[in-house]
C-alpha cells in the first residue's frame, strides 16, 4: 500500500497541477473517452486467464499461463483497433479518435500495454513481489505526468493527456518485461499444455471475461452518453471527478485486492469465508461512509480555487458520484471472492442487468428531464442499487459454497 499511496499522490497532485495550468474539461473528456474505450478491451485482453496465474501451485504452470496470457493480449490489441474503426462510424464522439492517425495507432498500443500490466501484476503477485509492483506504479505515474506536462508546454494540448499516459505505460511495461525475463528458467512444455490450461481455467473465459467486458462498457457509457447529451464540458468534469475519486479508492483497493485474493485461495471453509468477508466488509464500509461524509462538507468553491474557473462545478459532481463510488469501493475490493466461490456465471448475468440499468437510467432521465445533474443522480441511484445488491447476494453464494475437496 505504501507504494500505491506514493504513486496515487503523484497522480493526484500532478492532475491538479495540469488541470489548473494546461488542460480544461474538453481535453479531459477526450482523454477519459479514449481510455474508457480502451479499458473495455483491456479487461478481457487475456480473457481473464491472468487471474488464474495466482491459483497455480508451481512456477512452470504459472509461467506457462503467463506466456499464454501475453499472447492473447497481443491478439486483443488488434481486435480493439478493428472495433474502434467499425464502431466509430456510429459514434460521433469516437470519430475524434479515428480522425487522428496517432490516436488510431495508440489505441491498440494502449490496450496491449495495459493488458501486459495486468498479466505481469498477476505473475508478480504469484511471486509475492509486491515491492516491485509498487515501485513500478510510482515510475509509471511519474513518467505519465512528465509526458503530459511536456506535451502541454509543446502546445500539443488537444490529446497531450493521452500521449503522456502512453509513455508512462511503455516505461512501466519495460520494467516488468526485463524483470520477468531475468533469470527465467526454461519452461517445461508438452504438446497440449496450453489447451489444458484453457480448459482448467475456462470459467474465467466463459463468465468472468464477459462480466469484465460489460463492466468496461458501463464506464464507457458514463462518459459517452454524457458527452452525447450534455457536451464535452460537463462530461469532462464527470471524468475528472471519476478520476479523483478513483485515485482515492485505488490507494486501498489495488493493494488490498491483490493480497486478499492470495488469502482467499487458502480458505476452504464456508464459515471462515463468511467470517472473513464480513470482517472486511464492515471495515471497508466504514471507510467508505467516512469518505462520503467528508466529501459532502467540502465547500463547492474549492474547485475553482484549486483548479481554476474552467472547472467550476466539479466538486458538486464529485459529491454526487462519491455516493455510488463509495459503495463500489467496498464491492470491488472484495470482488475476488466470486472467483473463489465459482460464481462467475451468476456474475455475468448480474452484469448484463447492470449495463441495461445504466443505459436506461441515463437515457430515460435525459428524455424526461433534459438536465445534466438530474441524469447524474439517476445514474448514481442505479449504481448504488446494483453494488448493494451484489454484496447482499454474496452472502447467499457463500452459504452454498462447497470446498474443492467435497465438489
């Protein structure tokens, strides 16, 4: 967590600086749209097989699965490129990306870099190399911020946020890649091993991967629909609020989830799972409640004071979004338990419901009220309902859990 705190503080303070002096809501809207579209593919870039790396018992199997995951990421990068070109014909917001040859090329590069990072994080979690992951995160955020400032100073503001972030991702991947190759023993591989790995972890492919895909679509819709209905300025403020709150959440979630997943893999008792889940649910929920309450007492004038006049109204957006993001913080921190419970199929069904609820909450509220803040409240109620429902259902799943030895 120490490394993540440092990395996120760099991101947080750096973002305040570049927003105040270089980038406005319009630039940030394009930045978030690009990365949320890329995130749809990043989440499924290895078909979630990288999640199974942590579950492997020996290094040869873990490396075999890591290599397979890296190959799949490369293929997904190509698919993202083709999809962007096709879908942009129906989405005027994404036409900004396809009309810029550099962004068009950067999309698959971004998907591959972020996908590789996910795979390497799973590998180094298996190796218990948490210090390396923390140091790398600091390097990534520092390099990204430096690049974003350089592009702004060079008057490449329009997409400078995207270009700078990509540089940070490339540096991060180089560090991981060379560390992965260092002192690498030869992999003992027989014909059909990769196929057996896919069969062994097929639940990740069939159920977890589509669920993550739908989750990425939800985040993309938030930015895309608000850009469509209420313009770049308001959607840029939503993207900024989402980023600030996300940074605060990631300080705990990223570190906690990695270690929590390792712990879950050792638990085979229904009673211990319930006790462990309740223990962390109560503590994380308390943190979320405190955070949301503190957010409500921050004066609305602070956004203009800290970020400048262009960002007036951002804090009001953050206060609304903090409600559902606080609940999401608890749910996402504990989300690895669904893999342990073998409930990927059920989670896929819930995520199908999720995307339907989100789409209609924004579209319906726009048609009914045509007010940006009203639509944001509708979205917030929908998100809060969904994540609370998921956590309630978790206890039902735990009650039906059967250890591997009894399955």
